[in-house]
């Protein structure tokens, strides 16, 4: 019986600590609101172009095989930028042929490596 009483007293004293001291948690409303000003009219739109990956590179032939999501393969003569770790490293012009989710593009500037991202700028 004494153990149950001690456990009950410990629970009561730990869960009501702030109540006995009269502390209140207050939030700063200015930290959660954004006041509209002339400089806050930034509009961010998602890219409507497909993002692909370099599946294979042929350096002597200066072309790459690009892999895109199904149904989002770009048309011929589309110009794409090649990004490696977020930095632009090259440019590609889609020349085809396209098959399923793959297409071929000529490297027009810079370089490309397997796994690089291909997207419009």
C-alpha cells in the first residue's frame, strides 16, 4: 500500500509542476505570421518540364541516352541542361530515336556522366 501511495505522489508532483508555480507557456504570434509587404509577392511554380537522368554516355560520339518517367519523354530538338550535384555541367539537344522511356541526345556543350540530371533551365 505504501508503494502505491509513493508512486501516486510522484506522478502528481511531476505532472502538476507548472500548475503550482503559475507558469504559462506563451507563443509569440509574430513568429508564426507573415505580414504582406511589397517584397513578399514571390510566386514559386513547379516546373512543368520533365526531369530525366543520364542513363549512358558515349564520349567519343558526344551523345547520351536519357531516361525519363513514362509518358514524359521530350520531343526532338528540345534543349536540356545537364546538372551534376546541382551544378550545371553541360547541355544536350534531344535528337532521338525515342523508345518507351528512353531517348538520345547530342551533347552540345560541356559534359555528362551516368546519373546526371537532365532538365530544361
